C-alpha cells in the first residue's frame, strides 16, 4: 500500500512551503508507515540555513516525521477524522545524528505505540541511505479545526 501526494494533501492541511512529505510507503494501516521526503536545494529554508553549507533544520525533520504520522492516523480513522486536524502535543528524546543536506532522500519510519482515537503516540526515526539521522517519540492529538 502506498499514499501519493494527492492522498497526503487530502489527509493533512499542510501546503507548500510547509508540506514536508512526498509519499508514504510500507504502510500497515493504523500501525506504521514510511514517509519519503526528497530534499532538494530548492527548499525555501536553505538560503538562510545556511547559505554556504545548506542543512535541513532539525525541527523540520521532526515536522516531516510528524506529518507522516498524521497521514497514517487520519487515513486509518477515515470519516472519523473528517474536519479535524492532527496537532503536535509532545516531542521526547529527540536526537540528531548527522546533518541532512540537498540530495538526501529522507525515509521517515513511524510506528504507533498508542492510538486509535484522539491521542496517538509514535516512535519515529528518519534515515538517509539506511543511516539513522534523527529519532524521537512523538505525541499528537486529533482535534476539531
């Protein structure tokens, strides 16, 4: 099972320049998924972070992992999620192992540890070429807009 950009945009309200996941693969509905983000020099944050050595901000890697988790949850809930938005509630144990730079392809693996209703928890990790670059425990809540 795979979700393309149209499925993602139907699931979460994020749009350019803040939509940070291109597709979801390896989906086990309501349990786990891998989000893919193709990082290019054209990202709007690179001119300021940093002009001489472009590095994807760590908080945006966390956001990309959260968006992956949000799509997984919203797609699983279906009609129960209509008119609602998944909001970040917490980030625990975030660690950054190496910089993410233009040309990298982020694979954001999220695994549900709790959820099915309004509050969801995930173990999340981002990889480039099978190398762990970021990890965190994420908590999110589905709420009316």
